[in-house]
C-alpha cells in the first residue's frame, strides 16, 4: 500500500514558484558558489513544463537557520491563496538549515497541496521516497550549517594570527595584495592628523567634521570616538578572540595614542539613554524634516532645541532652534486637549472590561491548544516519513488532528480581541495628574510624567517669515 499525503496534491504540479537563497554573497564566485543565476537556471530546467507563477529572490544574504525571511512569507501568501502547486529550490539547503522549522513549514505546505521540488537532488515530496529523503537531507543541511560556523570561526582566528583583518576596513586604511592593511594615500594622513589634533585639545565634533571633509563619509561625534578608540591604528588586528600587535603599519605613534586615551577618559560622557533626563522633553524630540533625534543646548540664558543631524552637518536643514520651554508648554496644551477629548468619549465608548479579559483568556487558551495540535501533526508526519507509523494509523491520526485544528481555529476566529492600548480612563487619569502637578515638578519629574502618556514629539519646520506658535509646530504621538 502506498503512503498518501496529508492533503490532496496534484499528481503533476502545474504552477510553481522558484525560490532562491544565498547566505552571504560577499563577492564570492567560482564553481563552488551557487549564485542566484545558477540556481534559477537549474530550477527552470526541471520545471520547464510548468507555469512559473513567481521568482522569489528576496532572501539574498539571508541565513537558512531561521524562517523569518521575506521570501518564506511570500511563499506562505501564495500557498494560502492557492496560487501554486509546488515550490522549486536549487537544493534542500537553500530552503532551510533547521530541521524542526523546515518540517513544520513543509507540513503546513503539504496541508495546502504544495510540494517541494529540488533541482539537483531530484526530490519530489509528492512521493514517499521523496519525503523520506527530504527529512534526511534537512538533517544533513543543519549539520553542515554547524560545521560551516565552526570552520568560519577557526578561519577568522587564523587570519587574525596571520595579521590579516576580518570585516570592514577601518577608515584610513585599504587592503593590500597580501591581505594586510596598508595606509590609504589620502585618508591615512587625515586619520593621523585627527589623532594629533584631538591629543592637542580639539573637540570630538571638530575631529568628526575634519574626517568627514576629507573622506566624504558620514561621521558623527559617536563615530569619531569609535575611530579614536580603534586599536587598528596602533597596528593591531583583533577578531575571533585572537590578536596580533604588529600586523600592519600604524598610523598613530605610542605617545599620541596614550594622550588620546587620556583625553577620551577625561571627556567621556554618559550615553544619553543611560543618563537621567535634564529636560522635560529629553528623549521625546524628533525632527519633522529628516526623522532624526532632537536635542537640547543652553543658549542666551535659555534652553534651545535642535536637530542633531543639522548640527553635525549631515544634510538636514533642521527645524530651527525653538525655545525648549515653549515647546514643553505646547506639548502640555496637547495633553490638555487630548484629556478633554478622551473624557468626552468615555461614556459612549465604554466597553465591558470583564468581557474583554475573558475573551483574551479564551483566545490565549485556544491558541495554545491550536499550537499543540499542529506540533502533534508535525510529529506524526515526521514519524510517518521515517516509517515509524503505518499508513492506517497515520491516516486516522491526521484525520483526528485536522478535525481538532478546524474546530480550534474556527472558535479562535469568532473571538475579537481589542488591540492592547492604554485605556481611556487610565490615560485621562495620568493626564490630569500631569496637568495638576506640572507647576511643582522639576524637569526630571516632568519628563517621567510625560513618558507615561506621550510616545514622541515631532517638531515641524517653521515656514519662512512666519511666526508660528510652538503648539502649532509639534505633532504628538500618544501611547
């Protein structure tokens, strides 16, 4: 007796989607590199008599260890819509290198009548032998992925010991013919000068501007600090837990390096995400022109706000330098208006909270049951494909599991859960407390209170020759 598929599948698939994946292109070439072009050509040879519905090549430079990939999502949508009968791959390792997730996804496809075709391994999952081969090849693909990871770590270690760097080349260097770093003819002297200037007292922001002018690269103050800390400029190579102190020609002499390290310690500042907020809108400001973060700075006995990218000369025209106190007052007006709006809506929009909680609990319980049923289907399919379950038992098991799945999914679909958001009453209560206590709060307390109700404050640019009130220049996103 021949084994049958969990769902009806065409004997001869007519509509096929071609799926391409490459883990990392990185300039590779040669006979051992399965380029996207090679994969597509091989798949089209074995699917010549089928209708090509789609060529899915979204997963270039994507690992096969996870199924959170754009290409896989496209396959899901095509299968859900009933638009394909088969998915073609160059070989099974292109599909995935994780046995459990691969089998779960393949079972999901099989339930929708979609088979897997391998161009180089001659696998057709519509046949019993094809399903058996598939399970074994997926296990081999996962093992090979582990081996590649170990080999890659070993290669990085040996390259470092040999003085050849791994990864991005530091600004100021270029890769020589022997794989070692050599100073760039123009960028190298600029980096050396930047170290000398900083050692003599130049600011990090000035160093960033000078490097940006010579190299043309985006260079913020934080990036400049990373450059000044990079030990590659001392001639060292570090990667994979290994290091080589004399790997290449240094751009910085030991005396200058020591002075730079001392200045970096002296000028070190706590990252803004870790420091306590100094202003009411700290961490909430965004530029309405470029979408970058806003910041504060004292100026003319006031505190002004500005776009960071404008100050760091990264191409943004900014939103001007509005007074921070006026912006905070404008946000407070927005909070007052929002509270009034919600207060008027509470009576008409009230819902039975206990009923909502009950629906959420039922949905969670049904989702867990549904997930367990699907896991049982995967286990049954795996056991059947390995010959540990006879056809009759398999058919009866799958029929019962499919019936449970339909019932659980139907019950889950009937439950409508409202999106989880801050409830109106709680929002009004927090806003009222903020408005009442605002005059007696310090800037830190105001910031924390605002973050209970406000997600972001976007400052819009002012129109030329227009005196626009601060409240009309801000857009508030609520929690």
